């Protein structure tokens, strides 16, 4: 029996998506790019080519599933030959292939699929799901046959799955066990869907008139701005810059966040107009204090002339066992720290102040493109819904670099900075006093007595 099924004509980006052979292919990243259309067309082609193949299409809600897939597929597929079975929401082809449509209201709905086998899975609007759903579905991609085993994901830069989709497909930061060659991202914007642009030019106008952060995500596919993003003023164009030689006379700081899980250190220079340039980063996990101090010193050039190494005040807490603070241990390891402030709200606001555009469209914080961790994590920080002036501490691994920047920003923006950070030339005997000082109190007394920190 020959059954004729009409197929649509893909546009260039859709074609790229439909021809991709990686195991995990993400498509879209903006609104109206022709994602759902491509899912239906690819599913039809697979079902026709591979008799007996098992295909699963997933959406978050039943209404979206019905409107984007069940109804259009019913219209496309001759119901006499490829009937739709309501009971398990499946289209059954004469060659034994099946397209099952499913919706996961809750992420835990995915657990019902544990142990099931599919050859090809389409996860529509993947960023509406947690990574758990992706992991469960990954395990369903199997079957003792020669059919391709693939997962196609469509996505917009929003929703609760923003970070995992961004990590795997956009930033391409892989964990152990993940094979980078299995992941591919094909971006498609509304401009890539000429059919929609022609048929419905108002749709583009609608996207253009959205508030700025939504427009950047849905119209231009920017992954720098998440929903609930704390630093929604962050703009890669404006706030990052290509590295350049920092003039000698600019004042330089290092600002660190230190924990055994991660050292995040930033080198920051300030020009004569108080513009701040983050020009070097060093982030490394699992460094004991001695190694951390050594790494920072090694990463600092001889003539770099650092004015102060800023650190959060909790490093001055004394350990119950040794009676020594981490700051003291850093000092013994050759790195003298200057206490910054850990008022989170004031610190975040200080960063916002540096990021904000003035009336000429200029801002005061610039990050060299050679500091990728900060550039990635700063825009990922989310607002804490319970304390809207603060950020969420989750996921913990993205907090270190912004925290280090915060210790600099509050120190820099706060008017008290000149008193606490002033450096003076110490006489030899003053320096001896300084080196002999055992506690912070003693050091603070010396700072007051000699008018500032030693200029060493
Ligand atoms: N190749 C194509 N041929 C005909 N119509 C298309 C094609 N690609 C997309 N469309 C139409 O463009 C509109 C938007 O596409 P859709 O796939 O729903 O976008 P998205 O899922 O990315 O928001 C829909 O009306 C869809 O049918
Ligand atoms: Mg869609």
C-alpha cells in the first residue's frame, strides 16, 4: 500500500536542524523561528523512513501539545491510514512507526517514562523543564535496532531550565561523562522564518515592542538575560571589552572570594575617571590557603603594583582549633589582605551602580573578554523571590565570581574606602612592628598609628 503524506518545505535553518545527526540537537533560542513546525516535519519524515520507529513528542501543557502538534499532525496525516489514537495520544503509521504525543505538567511526570524505550525524542520548549526531565529522557533513548537514537530539543532563553540548556548547548561547559561532540545548537530567530515574517509582520513588531530584557531573549535569542535575572542591565556589548594594556598609573586591586570549594580572584584597574576594568581572572577549586596565595602571587606581575587585595570579612574569623584566621594564614603565605564589606544588598547595588548606563550610554564597569567566568556568571544570578534586593545562592557554583566582584564594588563605591585602604610608606622599624603583629586588632592599631596600611 502506498500512502501519500504531504511534506512541507523547510527554510534554511530548519533544514540544518532536520539534517543534524548529533545525539542531542537544540534548535531555536527565540520566538517564532519555526521550531514547532520543524518538530512535526522531522517526526513525519523519521516515521516514514524508518518503519517501526518509536518517536515521542513532549510539551509542558496539554493545550500547547494539542495546538502545536496533535491538531496540525491530524491535519497533515491522512487519518484513514495514519490514525490518531486518543487513548495513548499516538499516530500509528502503516509501516508500524508511532509518534506519541505527551505532556509533562510536572517534572516528576517524566519519572513515569523511566524504563521506557524511544528511538527519537522531541522535547519542545526544553527550558520549561528541569534537568531531571532531560536526564530521565536521555535514559529512554535506546532500543535494539538500527534506528537513529536522538533527542531534539527546542528552546527559548527563559524558564526554569534556562541554565542547564545554556550550559549544554550555548556555553558548552561539560561535566565528566558528557561528550561535547554529542551536543549541537542551531540558532533560529524570527528573521530565519521568512514565511512568518511575510504572513504576519505584526508578530515581529510585537516582539520589538517588548520590554528590553524580554526583547533581548525572545527577539534576539540572548542567553545573557534570564527571567528573574538580578543584573538585567548586564549587556555583553556594553560591559565587556577586548583586552588592552592597562596604563601604569591606573590604580590596581585584586578582589577575591575564597573557600576551599573555589578561589575566585579578579584583577581590577581603575582609570582617572573612576571607570573600573576587570582585566584578569583566576578561578580554581580545591586550593588550600598556601596554594591560593601562591597562585595569586604568581598570577600577579612584578610591576603590577597592586594597591590592595580585597577579601570578605569572614576570612578574619578565627578558627577554633588554631586560633588563627584565614586572613592571617594568607598573610603568612605572602598575601596581605584588606577587609572589604559583606553587606550583600549594598554590595549588589554597588555593582548595579557600576553597570548602569549614564545619559551618554556609558557605564563604569568593563570586563575584559579574557574573564569568561565572570562574564558568564554575573548575568546568571537570579533574584531571591523572598528577598528581592538579594540574589539567590543557587546554583552555588555561579556565586563565587560575582561575590569577588561585589567585595571590590562595595569597597570602591563606599565613601569610607580612602580611610581603610590608604597605604603609606612604612619606615623599617614600623614594618617590623607590622610583621610582628599577631592579631587584627594589633594591625588595626598600627594602621591608625602610622596613618595607613604599609605600602609593600
Ligand atoms: N517551512 C515552513 N513552511 C510553512 N510555514 C512555516 C514554516 N516554518 C514555520 N512556519 C510557520 O511559521 C509560524 C511559526 O512557526 P512555529 O514553528 O510555530 O515557531 P516557533 O515554534 O519557533 O515559535 C507557524 O505558523 C508555522 O506554521
Ligand atoms: Mg513553538
